[in-house]
C-alpha cells in the first residue's frame, strides 16, 4: 500500500522566491520545515521523495500545503475541496 501524504495545512504556503532558486518541495507532508523537504520522508519510510524545482522567475510562489495538488508543487486550488 502506498503512503498517503499528510496534510500540513489546507492552504498554500505563499513565499518569496528568487529566479534560479532550487527548492525541494515536501510531497509526503511530514517535514517540519514546510513546505520544503527536511528528510522526514526517508526517516519515516514513506517511499516518497520531494519534488525538486528551479524557480523560473522571482516573486511569490504558492506552494501546495495540502499535498493534494494535481499541479504539485504548486497550489491548484484542490485544498478547497478537502473536508
Ligand atoms: Fe516530505 Fe521529504 S520530508 S518529501
Ligand atoms: Fe494544496 Fe492548494 S494547498 S492545492
């Protein structure tokens, strides 16, 4: 059975980013450094890994906090459909 990601929060983490920043978004939801990976996925044996992206431009990014976005690592509004 595959690991069901945890839901750190049902809204995005909106943060400033700089063009060229490389970020590892936490897909498992267990990181204590949300929205980014802190290695918990490995320590807790989730079988998951982070999504690594390079920011294409400077500005605000809405990182998915519910871990259910179809456009992860970015928020696509799916959090609004969660109970
Ligand atoms: Fe969640 Fe690494 S801690 S993907
Ligand atoms: Fe996950 Fe918006 S926070 S889709």
